[in-house]
């Protein structure tokens, strides 16, 4: 049975999916894109300090996500370590 038919029968849609379907969202994002662009133009320009803070936050979250992936997928980490060891072993000075 197709997944959509199962959800309709059970009435078990995720909340976000049900809300988007109930509001009549057609997937046309041209209006929202225009509104976001207008909002961005009215905001004052971002300072270097704000950009650096935002970048630092992003890099912290990226590092945390990579560490989590390494913990939950040890086989991938081991294979990557072996490939790196082979690269270093065959590297010519």
C-alpha cells in the first residue's frame, strides 16, 4: 500500500505536514521569497563582529555534528583512518 494511503487511513500525519497541507500551500514560494528579500533589505548591514560570531557558532555546530557522526558510525571512522594512514605511508618527501 502506498505510504500516502496508509497515512490517510490512519490519520497519522506529522504535525508539520498536516499544517502545510491544510493551509492550501501549493509550493509556490515566490511570494515568501519576495517578502524575505524585502525584510533583508530593511535590516541594517551586518557588522564584521556579528558575522564572525555567527560563523563561529556555525563551525561549533558543524564540529559537534561531525563528532556525533563519528561516535555513531565507528566503522566509517576506522576506514577513514586506514585510508589516511595509507596516504601518509605512500607519500614521498
